[in-house]
C-alpha cells in the first residue's frame, strides 16, 4: 500500500513537472492550471504515504536517507503550494517542481531494507524535531529558488536581454519579496527544530549538546540564516546581496542535510540510526 502511494505521488509529480516545463516554454495558462492541480494531487498521495508509514512504524518515517529525500521533496512541494496562495507566481512552479521531482527520483532509486526500530526513536520529540526542521528546509528551498531566479533576471536586465525569457520571470521586486517572505517564515521553523532537537537529545541521550558534526553544521546553517534575516530586517539588505547569501545558506543546508549525515556525523548519521527501514 505504502509503495503504491509513493509511486502515485512520484508519477503525478513527474507529470506536473513536465507540465510546468511546457508552461514556461509555451506560456499556456491552462497547462499551468492542470500542472498545479496534478502537483497538489501528488502532494496528497505523498501525505497519505507518510501517514501510513508513521502508523506502520510508530515513528517519524525519516530515519533513512531514502525516506529523508522523500520527506524533503514533500516539504518543498508543500511550501510551494502554500506560497502560491500569496504570490500567485505561476513560473515559480517551473523551478520548484523539478527540484522536488529530482529528490523523489533519488529516493526511489535508493535500496530498501526492513529492520527493527530502536526504542529511543519512539518519541514525540523526534516527530516534532524532524517535522519542523524539514518544513523549514522546504521553505528555505523557496528562498533558494527565488534567489536563483533573481540573479537570472538581474543578469538579463544588465545585459539588456529583454527577450522572451525575461518576460516570463517576475520582476526583481517580486522575487526579492518572495525571498524575504519565505526567509521570515522558514527561520522560526528551523529554530524550533533545533530547540526540540536539543530537548530530544536530552531525553534520549542525557545531553542537550554533544558537539556532533551534524549538530555543529546545523548551528552553522542557523547562523547563516540568522545573519541573512538580521541583514534584511535591521540593515535593510535587498536584491543581489540577499540573493547570494540565500544561495550560500541553502548550500550549507544541503551539506548539513546530506554531507554531515553521511560522512561526518556520529549519532546523527543514517548508518548510526541502526535502521534501514525505508519506503
């Protein structure tokens, strides 16, 4: 049942991604509307998949790299669907959906091995910790995408390339607003995720902070976004500088998510979790 739900979500996401690509090329609003609906339907199937896995495992289904990639994709799509309600940027889906589809494809190719779940993972704090962290990461993906689009649009304006692609992207002001808005909402989720992670570590391991590389890099990620938020709200950063720092912060986030978990971390590593329970 779970695998069928995931496959349906993946299929619908891929179809929606194809539609969004067609939209940015042909500028057909009907294609966009159907692509958005299909992506939303895929999100529903993806949500049902995680609900089913949660009840089957009794823990948050994000303990493997395979599941984490899938959950990250879910969070990105969810953030986009919500953000769309405010900004109504049709072209944003042409950048967001391929990113989510890519993560889901990676997840689908990783092997699945069923083993037992450690008792320490059966904690509500774990679910809150990973849930808020991933929601924050999904929202930060919007800051990253908006920053990429901003730099592309700025380059076209500087080079006076007022062609078809220029007309398909939003104004620099709108893209900067998306960047700022998503940063302001993503940062509290990241902060809550780190706080609940410390509480969970205290409950499970007897220590709030163990200087694990994943913890250190999570703090570095938090500091990057804290600096960006401070510069935006207190100093008044806008435009290119904010976009570049948003990209840099997201790259640090990706390294923390994948690199630190696979190669550097101790008890945060996917291997140390002691379970390969996947999709």
